[in-house]
C-alpha cells in the first residue's frame, strides 16, 4: 500500500494544482504521473492510503459540492483506503512526539510551525500505522519525518510516466505540472 500526502493527493483532485519538488523545482507531468500511479495500483488490486489529515487539506480547497463529489468518489473507489487518526495511529504519533520531546526538540529540526509539524507527524504516523510501504510527498517536512521514522518517501517526480506517446517537450501554456 502506498500513502499520499496532501501535495500528492491535490494533483488528483484539484484542477490547477501544481507540483514542486522539495527543492522548489516544478515537476513536469505531475498530474499524469499521479494518474498513472492510481491506474497501476488499481490494476494490481492494491490500495492507496489517504490519511484523513491529507484529505482535509484537499477538501479545504474545494467548494462544498466538489467536496461531496470527491468524498463519494473516494468511498466507492476500489483502490482507495482512507486512513483515520485512530488508536493505533495515535499511539504511533505519541511515541514519535515523546521521542522528540525527550530529545529536546518538539519540532524535530523542521522549519515549520509546531502546529504544522504536529499535522505532518499525524500524516506520517497514519501511514505507518496502516502499513504503508511508502509515502508519496514533495513536502520537505513530511519527507524528513517519513525518512526519520523509516518510511520510504518518494517524490512525484520519481513516479513513472504513463507508457503512451507523451510529447515531453510540450507544456500546456507554461504549466509544467500538467
């Protein structure tokens, strides 16, 4: 099972979402890469885990009718598993947070606000608790936390392109993320 953070999830459901690597570079064909990932996972009868904090970040960007439609799509998609911040994830989060406090750095060296670190730590903890083999993310802090906790993190730029005749030298009106 593969988990998605909100940056990866937004590429599937936010029309004008753009993708940038952790170093700020645009990711060419990001939407196509994500769509191909979903198609590949579905064909393999595997699932993609969507941690509910990631889902919440995407829902905030949608109108109420779009949110309702997205939720219906996710409830019925055979490739989708929603990962809640349940008891197992709460224990995972608490262990990681306690370790950070014991080491004297609740933010674990990240530059975000403590509130964002807690949110990102929830996403990673849910992925671990639900057995994700890797996490797709281009958020620098999520990637650092995943790597620190032993969860492999992959950039959208590292995902395969669909095996079709894409013109890799063409961008759509300067949008390198499509």
